[in-house]
C-alpha cells in the first residue's frame, strides 16, 4: 500500500517539477525580452538626444554667425574714413576745375562712391602741385636768408666805420653848432625819464631848436638808479636770510618815536626820481636862469628849483621879505584889488608858479594843493601827520606841556572841502564878511567826537601859514545845534584857538600850530561837556563825568567856562 500510494505522489511531483521548469523558462524569456526592449529604448533615446544636440549646436553656430555679421555691419556703418577729415573742394568747383579724366561726370553724378573717389584723386593732384610749389619757395627762402646774412655782415662791419666817421665829425659839429652825438646821448637817457619829465624835455628841446637857440635843455642824475627802479626784485635765499637777520636786529633795538616815524614817512612821500631836467635860459644881458625840474614819484607831481647866475656881481642886498620865486610871475593875471598881507601875496604867487610847473609837465588840471617842495612854501606838517595817523593828533615833546595828560575827545575826520561848500555853512558868515576867507585859501572840515557830542570845525588855511594862523569856525551838535551866535561858550572856544594862537606856535618855524590848535580844540570840548550841569529829569549816571580839575565852573553873567590850562598845576581857570 505504501508503494502504491507513493507512485502517484512521485508522478505528481515530477509533473509539477516540469511545470515549474517551464515557468522558469518563461520567466527567463520574459526577463530577456524586457532587457532587450529596454536596451532598444535606450538606444533610440540616445540617438534622438544626439540629433537634438546636433541641431542645438547648429542653431548656436548660426546665432553666433548672425551676431558676428551684425557687428561687422555696425562697424562698417560706423567706420570713419580719413577722407572725411580732409576739406575737399565744393562740387561746383570740382566739376569746373578738375579735368574730365578725373571728374568723369557721366559716372560720378549717379554714383556717390565714385564721386568721392574722383574728388580725392583731384585733391591728391592739387596737393602734389602745392608740395612742388613749397619746395620752390624753400629754395627761394634759403637764397634770401643767405642774402640777409651777407647784408648783416656788411652792416656789422659798417658800424665801426660810422663810429670813426662820427668821431672825426665832432670838430665839424662843434664848428657848425650841430651836436648830433650829444643829442643822441641825451635822447637815449630820456628813455628812462618819468612821463612828466619826458614831456617837459621833449617840448623844451623842440622849442629851443625851433625858436630859441639860447635855451639849453639837459638831463642830470644817475641812469643806473633810474633803471633799477623798473627792475623786478630778485628773490633769493640769501636775501631772505639777510632780512631775517635785519628783523632780529630791529627787534632788539628801541621802537622809533612818533617824530622819527613822521620824518621817515615824510621822506618817503617826498622821494624824488633819480633823473631831473635842467633848463638854462640865457638873457640878453648875459644873465642865466637855471631851472631844475624834479619829479616826486609818490605824490605824482613835478617841482622846480630856480637859480640865477648874473654876469656882473651884485653889490646890493636883496630883502628876504621881498624875495620871490622867478616863476611866480608866470601865468598870473592882474587882479582888481591887491592883497593886504605880504605873506598871502607871496604864497599866492608861489602857488601860481606851482600850477605853471604842473602845466609844463603836461598836466594842466593839477590838484590845487601842492605838496611840500623846494619850489613852494612848505605845507603844514601836521596836516600830513593827521592823514598818516588816521585821526590821531600827534603832539611833539616840546608842546606836551600845553595840554593835560588825558584828553577823551578824538579827531575822527579831516577832509578838504571846496570854497563853495565852506561859504554855504551858516556858522562861517562872520569869517566871510570880515574878508578872511577867499577862493585862493585852503579849506578843511574837521569832526571831533566824544560820546553823543559832535563838534564840527570849518578851517581856513591861509597860504601864508604858519606866519598867518588858521581860522576855526565851530558848530556843536549835542542837544541841539550850538554855534558862536547862540552860545557864548562856543565863541570862547573859537577864541581859544583863533585869538590865543601864539601860545600854540611851538618851535620855529611854527609848523606845529595847526596840530596844537586841533589838540586844544579836543581839550576845550572835554571841558565844555564835563562842566555842563546834569539834567535831573534824566535817570542814570551823568554822560560826561567831570575829570578835569577846575577852580570855578562858570564865571560872569555870560556863564563862561574855564578853558585855560595851567601847567604844571594841571587845573583849568578863566582868562
């Protein structure tokens, strides 16, 4: 039974084994088919990808070629040929002047490119002709230069011969009174004259040659110094070191006094030009008038110094009061009335001479105020000092005792005014009616301030200064307008500077008179303001406290103030 039962089981196992083998074979077949199909799909995909890459590469190449062509086209469009910088002739001139072999109108009129080429050919042809002409001109130039060199050599050899001829002709020039050599040297020196002296030299020389053979014009002075005036300063380290040493030395020295500073400024202001012009006038009686003209560089004016050489020795003395400048009679007109004072008459004549001197130099409208010079009476030095010190009134050591140590009022303005403005002032009528102010005098306006008080002083400066004192007319603007007509103390202040001027003369010749008068005016203004009674209706301290010591504040029915200063006690009293 066991064997019979095992036989069908074995057959079933074999059958199933066979079926499983068949199934395995089928699975292998299917697996192999799947792999074959996968490989085939991959191959097809790879082939398609290669085709796509090839097409993409071809597209990129085409795009690059397109971009390159566009760049080339842009370059061609933007290309600037050199012929565009060449200025070609116009078309009308090209077709009218160029030959037909070059212009070819049948072709160039329709084609712009051929037209441009034809115009360039014509330009080249013209330039070749010009180059040949240029070479011909160069050869001509070389010939001319050689001729010039030959003539230069001839002229250089001619100069010594001319000099020898001029030296040989000197006796002939002296015999015929024709000093050409001397005149040539004079004109060479005249090149270094300042313009006013040059005008005078040329005009005087021309007048002497044409009208007066006895008029002798010459130039004196150092030509080297005149040349040095126009040379620029040379900056060098040596000069800087020298200047540093000089500065160290000057710092160790004492500071110069006010008088020394004023003298230095005056010398600098009156500095002359190194060259001067001399004019000699020979009279019929063999007397000679020598005129020496100088030019003051900083003041831009010309002065003259006179000297008379007589043929016969003079035996009579000349009065100093009657002596006058030989030019004082030039250009003067006869007046209907004579001056009452000799000093004024003499200075008026010197002023006319000074104006005449300015006309000689070619400046007919010269300023009315002449600076201090040898040809005119010196102006008051104090006026120049005031301008130099910007309102500070300098007082010399010889006159310090005339004033107190402290003066608060200050001179803030000093200006020249014309006669018409002076005559219009209401507080100058008394001076005009007395005949003390004329159109030939000098007029100034001074302004002195202290706080809110302003004192105006109209000054008349006589040409006879300092023999004749200046005249002051005062007007005080403080709590109203106060003049000598409505205030007795203002009149007393005018008297202090106009009547008592002899106290202020100082050392001779009295050039410090105007300075001392202005300083006294500041002093009496302090006394006037400090002695005024205090207004009790106004609160606060007194505007001008009393600093001056006075014996009595007022005196008499006119209530006059003490304006006289007593030295050395240092107090003020009445006169």
